[in-house]
C-alpha cells in the first residue's frame, strides 16, 4: 500500500510539472492586476535553485514596478518610436540566418501578426506591435536581468536555466511571463533608469503578471519540432 501511495504521489507531482511546462507561453497582454512582492520574491528564490556550475550563481535581477516601471517604459518607448539605433551588447540571434531557423522565425512572426491584425508590409503597425515590448505588454511587474561582463559562456547557460525555472514557477503559481530580448536593445537607458553599473551587461527583460484572456496575441501557441527532428539516440 505504501509503495502504491508513493507511486501515485510521484505521478501526481509529475503531472503538476507537466502542466506548468506545457502551460508556459510568451504572454503579450496582461491584466491591470498587481502581483504581491512576496510572490515575486518566492519565485526568484525558486529560480535561484537552478543549476549553476561551481555554484557561481551569475544572475542579477531588477524588479521594476509602479512609478519606476512607468519611467522605464516611457524612456524605452520614446527611443523605439524615435528610431534610435539599438545598441545590444551581445548577439542574441544568428548573424547569418538560414534554414530551418529562418523558416521558424518567419512562421511564428506571421502567426503573431495575423492574430494582432498587422498586415504584411504595414511597417507602422509592425513598429507599434514591436513597441509593446517596451511597455512590458502592460504587465504590473517588469524584470530586468544583468550579468557581470567578465563571466563566460557557461554562466550564460546557467542564466538560461535560471530564467526557465522562474517562468515555470510563475506558471505553477497561476502567473504568466514573457521573456524579452528586446529590453537589452537599449542598455544605456536601462542603466540610467535602474542605476546599473557599466561592469554589468543587460541580458534581457521579462514581463510578469496575470494573462489578459481578451488579448488576441495570447492565442499564439508557437510550434515545436518533434523529438525525432532534433534527437539522435545512441545505443549498443
């Protein structure tokens, strides 16, 4: 009986994790509903349990809300809509696009534009849609992540696991997120508004809050390649 109960408990726990992972998505529209600071602290504490080589723990998080979020949003949005050149300090995307990566990027981009009513060739509408990144899609909590410049690629791998753990924990708590590489496009503005030192690089941002069920963009579920497409099994 004891073994059966333990197995049932493990199965139930697994399903909770599955729901959180499968339920995580990039949400691009949030309700005007606050998130308690204690919940944010708890989520960050859980994220900090992510693996880290030699326990370096390279992540640094800036939680931005209220008036500070409004100031950051305005500054970033002004830069975007004024056409200020982006100044990202690291390359997030490939310098040369090729299949299958370009195909995937185009597919999800057109899916998003179709949902949000952006017609092909409508540059103004596209600019507005991209600009929503800089308001954190209306989320009540904006997160900005930085890393010390002298850390190497392994620490960036650790950082990715930290961010994923944070997003899964948020979904399990009934919240949603959107990781945002766009926030790193204007590191000078981020430094000025948040008091980040020049010895740190802006990694990305993240919107955190309650999903708006009426936002058309939130109907997007990006496709994922099947296991057989990216996996090679090696046996005897």
